[in-house]
C-alpha cells in the first residue's frame, strides 16, 4: 500500500516522461483557466472588500452575450466582421452592466457591512441567470472560436520517447492570461487609479475624504472584472460549450483564492496553477488508488490545509490586527 | 492655491442655523459660526455634543436637514465628500481611518490623487506624462514626510505602527491634499504627553508655514487654549459659547457644561 502511494507514482513518472509532460501541461492549462476566474474575484475583492458571488455567472453571461450577438449580426455582416463587432458590443454590454450594478446595487449600500454587499451579489447572480435565460434561452451555445481568429487544432510533439499533444487554443489561453495578469499587477501597484483602488479596499470613508469617487472606482473595477469574465467565457466556452452549467466552475475559484490570497493578483495565477496541476497529477497518478474522482475534491482539501496553516494565502496581505 | 482671492481673516466658511437629525435624535440644533481664513478654530464640548457631526456636515458625509453652509462665498447644496475634497477641504478622523495594508508612503501618495491628472492610457504604461507626474508628486510627498519627521517608517505598512504615529501619517495624508481648510477630529486623542507636544508643534507649523486654515476638535482643554485663535463650544447639539479662548474660559455656561452644575 505504502509502495503504491509513495513510490510507484514516481517510478511511473520517471519511466514515462512523455505522460508526465502531458499531464503537467493539462494541469497548467486547467490552472490558467482557474486563475482567470480567480482574477475576476480578486479584482472586486481588492477594490470593495466584497466576495463577488456573481463572478461565475458573469463569465457565462459574457460568453452568451458574445455568441448571441454574433448569431444576430453575422447573417448581415459576414462571419469575420460579425465576430469582432459582437466582441466590441459585448465589451460595451459589460460596461453597461458594471455601471448598472454600481448605480442600482452598490451605491445605495455604501458603508454597509461586507456581508450585506456579499448577499447583494447573490441577488445579482439570480438576476443575471433569469435575464440571460430570457434573452438567450437556456440551451448551450457553441463558442465562436475560429471566427475570433483563435488558433484551433493541435501540435504533436514527439519527445521523450513518446507523443505529447498540445492544443493551440491552450497555448493562446496561457499567453493571453499571462499578459492580462502581468498588466493588472503592474496597474494595481504603480498607478494612481491602482492606488485609489487599493485605498478604497482598505477604508471607504478615508478614501472619500481624500477625494476618491467611490462610484467611479467601482464602475472601473466591475468593468475590468467584466472584461476578465469575457476572456474567461471565451476560453472556457471554446473547450466545452457556453451554458449556465459553466457558472459552477466559479466554485473552483474558491480554493484558488484561499491558496493565492484574496487580495493578490499574482496569487490568483500561482494559486490557479497549483490547483490545476495538483488536480491533474493527483487524478492521473494517485486517482486509481481510490477509484478515481480525485479531481473534484483535491482542490478543497489543499484549501483546507492552507486555511489551517496560512489563512492569508501565499501572497495575500498579512492580516494585521492591533488589539 | 489661494482661495478665490480671500485674504487672511476673511470668512472662509460660514455655518448658518444648521440642524441635523437622525430620525428622532437631534445631533445638532440651530448652530451658526464661521471659520476665517488662516485661523485655528477649535470646536469643543462634552461627549455627544455634536462636534464630529458638525465636521461630517462640513465635509459632506452628512447632509443637515436645515440651515446652510457657505464655503468661499458660495452656498453649498447637498454634496458628496469627494466634491468637498476637490474644493480643498481635507480631514482626519477621530479613530484613525488609514489604508492599513499600504505603506506610509503610499498612504500619503493617495492624498495626491486629486492633484494627479495624467490620462488613463499613460498610467497603464507608466511612461511619459504619467511617470513625470509620479516623480513630481513623490517629491512633494517626501517633503511632507520630512516635515512630520516620519522618514524612518516610510516603507512600513501603517497597520503595524503605534497609534501616535498612525495619527501623524493621517495628518500627512491630509496635508498632501494641500488643503485650504483642514479639519482635525481629535488629533491628540490617545497620545502621551510627548506625542501631544509633537502634534501641537506640527499643527502650529502647518498653520504658519502653509497658511492653512484649521478647524479642530479636541478634548484636552489646555491644548485647545494654547493652540486656537477662536473657540466654539457645543453642548447637546447647541452652541453655548463662541469667542477667543480667554472669553470662552470665563463663560459661566462653559464652566457649567464642563464641571457640571447642581440642579
């Protein structure tokens, strides 16, 4: 038994390096997508101290809007133009959504306890589900991957005495996510608006007193989270279909956030990668020992361990409390 | 920044017949006073007298149901705090409101937010105008840090600092706004004697070096009498005295309010 747990998997890794690379790559890709979702959460948490339960549904909503608009537009404009027109319009829709949420939900709740804002994001979730279904219908849609000029197909690598298959789309997803995370991290750390965002996260009333407009900041951050949701929606949608079931993946973001820290943009990406790779490795090498299915719960066990020993996560702001 | 041609001693802010209620609770009843440019104006009174509520009205956190507030000769309507900030009103809070996860330097830099204007696009790249602007404001902030003698804690997250230093950082953030009117809510609460003396010195220096008009709430009567040019006294939301420290000190109503009186 001990041999099966502690030695055999590593022997396998050494004997079949091609399978190891394949597993690592799949874990990496899953991790990038988890990181993208987590990123949306982190943005809003940083700027308003609110855990935005609606982030998952925003991903679905953005994806559905994109495909829905494309279906309406493409017959008259042609496929290529239609896709990009739909993309631009969807970005517009995400801005209107951010503006509306700020106006209708957040503004009346300024200075309320965080739990109230948290509950309000439940409200947003259910609203978006109902609204999305009534407009786009409940059936899954196919993401317009080729029309957006995203690469499809796969690369076969003959390395390490075996064959490793890499989807081109996955490479694109990794590159895009990497660029987005790097940009956001720099933006938060070094710019006036980034500093204002962090200030708002720390204290609403102090931020107000130095002349930061909460309303403006919230629109910016919800819009940014909306864009992240759109990118996530495209990437996830290209792998499966766009359907409301997709919003469940938002729950996978929780362990990622606990691991990376709720307030850290780089933390979201590293956390995502660890969870993604951990899951795939666990499933492939250790899964057979317990009859498989490790993938669905391993992330939560890792998160639990972190909560016990390092509650602020790998990169989160230290929780400083003077007594 | 000179306040629309106002000279020293002119009326910078006027509060007229202001009343503020929370439901049935009257926080402020029919209070009037003025703040003149360049002076240090103290607002004193026992706990619950409505002092902080008054400051909150002045910088737009609260909106009084009755009365008017005139700032630089213009009567203000219902305004939001960031509008007050953009008009040159800065403040500190009774129980320090800082950005605890950020360093001293960043906290004070946030105070420069309104003075920065480089377009969003440049900020994204940290180049050109945005970079020049950042450097220029950084220099200003370093001056404030020197002025307040907090060089040694520039890179420390403020949540880790002792209370007295946090109050000083908060003052620094308010000063970074180059305010015309600085509202200080109990700047010396919870400080030891040495810290109090430092803070007094800073307040006097701000007043004399930058010519900033200051309105402050303070419980330490000795401090108030030393610092301020004029004092307004509130009790149960009403004004009971107004004048120079000597006049106020001798006022029978003020003595009764502070020492209690047999009924």
